[in-house]
């Protein structure tokens, strides 16, 4: 065997070359957790173990794993048109998917711009806001408002809007003119199923104070997750989103909902905006758009935003100087169309709503455990926060790894496990997830 062949053979099972995202690389490569198969509610790990998926992967697979309908649609599309340039060209799938997405959104949100991830959706929304105000002759609107404990992806725009210190401290060169409101978890209402009753208007009035401090006419947009997902299921108090909408309308500020997690049925309605009865001006989405099968995201906007930007440009000119090589990729569109068809045909949004009360009761059954600090739940989404260990986040990280070997995947952020099962889950699946969570808590309590 030649030297090069020997080197290749020695490294054929190496994990070192892959720099993994949001992962302790050294720790993982010493004790890897590899998924070799997914089907329905379950994964199979590289040791042959069965692992129930308690977080819909990363909240993106509500129809479960390995749906043949999506695979067949993508396969068929790749044989017909595997790729065509999205600039100055189109293909039928992107228009069909846009119509399907628009049909799920509240009126008057009928224009959809395709991207490849939630992070790209946020950067696209930022540009959409800038383009709209410029077309309206209000280029002085240079400030953006976000929140503490916000997560809006990992592109520079999203990091600029982020309120999570670990997502910011390594990357200090971000957008200027970002101001932060408080987050909505006050700690006054623990173990809350649904919307907290206190402080909604008071917390939203942070935006009014920013308007008083900087001038409402200088603020371009407010970015909020209707339910802050990645920071541990922070549910908005009663009156909070409604008050934000009032203030935005008063000062001509655009309201942007980041529905990357809450979109496509996670709360039992197509989008959180419909559940809460508050319609934003712009909505970002991703994840469940394709059931997680192919990377894709989108940004939807009110008709007036699209029309203002397009009508401001000369005839036959490009109106919005933005886009990605893979915007509206044919295979991603095929996956999106197939996924949305499954959601409709199987009534999965209704199934999520119907399962939510049982889910909430089951997860709340963990509240008496001595390691559990708080539980927040809404729809098919719950944050189970444990008391920190030696330092914040350490116990949660170790619990996620231990729970995997106990046969359950739950995504942790810091010390909060975010339980968000697929909409195809049965009550028995919910019980299994909660039982494995409790078993892991017991393990750590005995240490």
C-alpha cells in the first residue's frame, strides 16, 4: 500500500476534519453521538440504540422523519430541473410554494421572498425594512429594536439583534444603532401554562421609552419572536404583542415577527400571529417549511411593503438588490410543497392543538422534581429549566448528552431543555419523552 493509501485508511473513520456548529468539538469527538437513521418519532444511533426525538430535531420536523412523500417529490424534481438560476429566471415550484405559504399567513401578507435558512431570513428582513423606508423617503430610520435574550440566527444581522451573550461576545463587530428592550420572563409567574397575566403592557412600553429617547421617526423596525424559542420558551404576557403593535402603528415603525420556530403549527395555529391575533408587517420563517428535509427559509411581508419597494424603481429595473444563489432552489421548493401538503392532508396543525393540553399536563408533571426551577409551556413547546450546577449552562449541557444515551433527544439552551415533539406524536410518545427526561433528572439528582 502506498503512503497516501495508508494515510487515507488510517483517517477513514476520523471525525476531526469536520468543525461542528454549536458543539463542544473536542468533547464530542472523544465520545460522539451519531445519528445513522431517522424514521417517524425515532432516531437510531451509531451503537444501534433507539432514541425518541423530543425536540423535532431543531423544531423543524413536525411531520416526523423520513417522509417518503417528500423524498419522492425531491427526487422527481432533481430529475426534471436540479437547478436554475434565480436571478432573472424562475421555475414553477417557487411560485406554487409562495402561493401555499401566503395562503397560511394572515392578510394582507401575500408576498414571499425565499432564502436558505432562518439566519438569512433575518438579514433579508433587515434589508427589506431598509428598502421600504428608503422608498418612502424616510432614510432617517436607522435604528432597530430587539430584546434581551433574543435569538435571531447567526449572520451578522442576527448577531446584532441577538440578546444572548455567548452569541455576541466573540463577534463584537456588529451593526450599530441597535437598542434592546427587556425580555418577557420576569420570574413572577413560575410553572405557567400559556400566557403570563402580568406586566405585558409595562414590558412593551420599553418601545415607547425608546421612541421618547431616540425619536420614533428614527426607528426602522422592531424584531421579536412571538415566543422566544431558543432561549427557553419565553411566552409573551397578555397584552404584550398587542401593545407593541399599537406603538409601531403610532410611530410608523415596522413590526417583524421571527417565526422560524413558531411558524407552521408549533403553537397549534399556522403562525403565532394568528394565535395571538396580532399581525406583523414582516414575518420570517424556516425550519418546518420543508419539514427540515432541505435547508430553506422565507420572508413574508404585507402587500404595501412589496408594492412600495417595487413601485419606487424605474420601469424594467431591479427593485430589490438582494438574493442568494439558492433562493427558491427547485429541490427545496419541491420539499416545501410536499411538506405543506402533508400538514394539510393529515391535519397536523389541528393535531398539535389537540395534543397540547395533554402535553402541557405531562411536562408540568416534572415540576415537583427538586432540580426543576421552572416550566413554561404553550402549544407543543415547553421550556423545562433546571437549577444551574457549578456554573450556568453546565448542567444543561451534560443533561442533554446523558438524556441521549437514555434514549431521548431534547435540545438544551443553557440550563433549559426545550421539549417540542413532532405533531405526529401520540400521548404515549409524550409520556415516553417525559419519562426519559425524569429518569435523567433523577440521575443528576443522585450525583
